[in-house]
C-alpha cells in the first residue's frame, strides 16, 4: 500500500513539471482542448433534469467555467445555489449569495470536470496537478486531478479525447450523448452509479458576460443613516415608503429575504410572479411579487421580489426587510437607544463578535444554554428572549422548569409557548444570568431555537454579513 501511494505521488510530481508540455500528458491535454473546445471560457445557458433517487427536478443553469448558478424547483419549493470553484453560496429569491452550510465533495469535483477548468492555462500555477494513471475498463486514458480545496478524483478519457467517466469518491459518473454547441462539445447525459443523474434538454451559448450573483445594490444619499424605532415598537420597526406611500418596515434577521403584507401588495396593484412555500409554526403556499424601489431614510432599496405574507394582517408593520437587506449593508440595531444604523457594506469591519453559520438563508450562532451547547437563529423579529424549537426542548427536558404556558401567533399558524427561566447562557464572551426562556410547540425553526429581540434589545447588535460576523455588545 505504501508503495502504491508513493508511486501515485511520484506520478503527480513528475507530470506537474513544466516539461509536461512535451510529454504524453501534455499531448493528451492538447487533444482534450481540441476535442471539447474552450469549455472553461464558454458562457452556457441550459435547462436540465436532475434525478436524486426517486425525486426528479427541473433546473436552470447559467455557467462560465467553474462558476455556475443553479436554480432548481420541486413543486413550489425553489432553491438557488452559486458554485464557484471549491465553494458554494445559497441564494435568496433575489439571488443574494450566502455561504452554503454544506457542500458534498462530489459537487465541486464534478463541476471542475464538466467545465474542463483543469485544461485552462494557469491551472497548475494555481496549485492544480494532473497525472496520467493506468487506464481503467474500456477507456483509453486515465487522468488523476487534484485542485486546491477539492478532493482528488479520476477521469476516464476515450480514444476521441472526450471525458467518458469520473470517479469521485465512491461514485462513478458516466458522460454520454455528446453534442456540439457553438465551438464546444459537451455531454448531454450524466449517469451516477449506473442511474440517470443529469439530462440536458436545452443548451445554448450566451454572448453576454456572465454575471455572478451579488447582494442588492443599495443607494445611499448619506451615510451613516440613523433610523429611530417607531413609538411603542417592541421590535425594530422604522418608517419607510414605496412610491411616496408611507409604510412601516420591520428589520427582521429571521426573515430569509423580503416580505410584505397581502393588503399592501393589493394596494400597490402588484401582480404575482411566482409561488413560494412558507414554513414557521405552520406552513402554507403564497405568492411572489415584484415591487418598486423602497425608501428607508436616506437609503433606497432597488426594485426587488417580495414574498407575500397573508398572516401579517393586523401586525404593526407592512414590510419585512430580512436577509436581502441585511446582506446589502452593515446594519446595527441599537436596542437601548431604539435606533437602527445603516452603513454601506464596506464600512469599518466588525473585528470581533460571533461567526455566523447561515442555515436556510438566515444567521445562526453557537450558544451554551446552561451547560448544553446549541445553535440559535439570531431573530430580531421575535419578541421572545430565547425561544427553543419543540424537538430541542423535548430532547432536553431538564433545561429549564416551565412556570407558564401561553398562546402565541407566528408565521404559518398559532401554537403554545412554554415559559420559564434558565440559570445562565453564554454567547461568545457574554455570560448572562437568569434569562427568560421559552419553547414553542410545532415550531419548524432553524437550528435549535431563536435568540429574539426580548434579549437582543438590551444590546447593540451589528450584522456584518459580508464578513460573516454578528457582534452583540453591551451599550
């Protein structure tokens, strides 16, 4: 075994040298470039079917090289993801990118193979290596590939210098039904472990530049912008407007995009552009609408897509500004002084604070409840202090003693919240004693529960999504 490993390492070392251009490896690379064309620089637009076992979904692909935007829909649940090299971002309905929490080792490797990015001149200078290996099965050549941040994998190359297979981890991918599209040639069918995986239905070359997903572009007439909370508001609700119509906007870090009430959508005469599934205490299907620019103080949010929430009627706000807004700026919610401060995202960085892990497009942080570790959603739209999901609460029944139960209303329905007090919690360097805590039955929350504004309002909370941190500081 040691001999085999050493031999493979030697092959990589030898074939990665500058003299590879005149070796069999160099010849194979040139033949593959000619056979497939410059796939690594082609801007492709495609519609595909993706099969995961018994689930088949239709998806749209926009790609250039190892940068690929995938929008995938199953019934009324649509998900977007942006792959770039060894990393990936999940996308909101407005295509705001946020670091994806999980990425399988096969995804970046398969993208590297499909894009032929390993044939781009400069691949080895960027740390990539190629090695000719003994061919397997009926393939003419076998090519081992290593790239920074991507697990090593092996390609099977046919006599025509086209990729016929990829061995990525324990899975084997087979490429077939090659088609000429413009100046490139690429497979229109990919099988995984002998079963259909990706089938291309339409492929075309785009002449326009590839535009990577990015946060909404806010226009600042001045900076920083200081917005006072509205009187009697228990959560950060500020004045805003659309088309000169005065409105009330909730700054809600627990919302994964932008939302508005059904009555506001009707008053603005907005027409549905799609559907969206809402999940919270309950779940329901609602609509998406495109709305004109929104003004909040001296900041203008461009026209964007909003989720219509029919169960917001009767609340003290008309619009919810969630992830799409928070990712486009550096936002500080100063609870003790009842104000929101908005600055451009390139303002002074948060150098301290808690690292964020985005789950379902909303921010979560690590916390310790008593002696129990937990991952909690930072939710400025929740009036509770700590609100646990039912599963986590029932898995830790001794976490706190229930002294009261009450009826609560949330997104998607109503439920019962159990209340009590926990001896202490830890958030980074903050150690808090005798904190009110609750648990809501049927809550389909993110992570193990929420840190709500009942606790956050005592602190100055800065959201710096561009740098992946939330700072919770004493006033």
